[in-house]
């Protein structure tokens, strides 16, 4: 994605996932915002969004972070919210293992407390180790943790799968994590 679109994508992540109030944007309880309202409020705050740019960002974002409603009138982030929204995802049975990419410097706290969502609503898990490496590399020297997701599910933990393939759960106790040697 070209540089201009990356900056606008980051802006959209900020207002659709974390701080809609920064531009006075209203999200409904499922995280949807009116597309025309987003464009108008973004422009009023110096961000040159228009419908064509937004559609390019949605289509070209490699992480597929955004979804546009079927009628083309609303937009939301698929996951990663720190604001309280209900993505209305149904609980699903996870594969036997999922992966979490993190930075080496976080290992000791994860060993002690497991994976917690921090300021977000869910812990994000990847379907494969390669994706987890890319996620972890964004935060420092990457480390991939293997999560025994089937065992967690059998123990009563719920899992959700976002439209872009990211797996979500409330937390991962350390006892379900296989750490690197």
C-alpha cells in the first residue's frame, strides 16, 4: 500500500478502534460508523478521506483490518478495539493450536500472567506461525508462542474468528502456552 494510504489507514484504525471521540465520530454498539460521517469528520480534522480512498484502503490493507457493510453505508474495524463494542461474532471451535507473536522482552510477564488483552477487548491469535512472526516483529525481536487452543476450548474458553482470519479469545492462561526453549 502506498505511503499516503498507510497514513490514512493508521488514522482510520485510530478512530475506528480506539478514539472515535478525537474527531467526534459515533460508533454504534457493534463498532459501525456511518461512512459519510467518517469522511466529513476526518476532513474537518485535516485528513483528506473520500469514498474512493477508503475503498482502496479496505481492499489493499494486507491485514484486512476494515469491513464495509453490504449496503456500502457503514464501516468498522474487524477487531482490535479498545473501545467497548460487540462485534457480534459467534463462538467457534478453534483448531488444535493457534499462535501468538510477541516480542522477546514480554516473555517473562507472559510466563507469569499468560496472555491478556491489555487495553483491547480480546487477545489476538494467528492461524499460523508465519503470521505470528510478522506480528511479533512489529514489537521487537519476534517470538512465537504456541497456544493449545483445543484444550482451552475443552476447558470452557470461548474463541471467535474475525472475518480476516484473526482468532480472538478473552485471555490465555500460561498453562495453555508452549514457550520457546
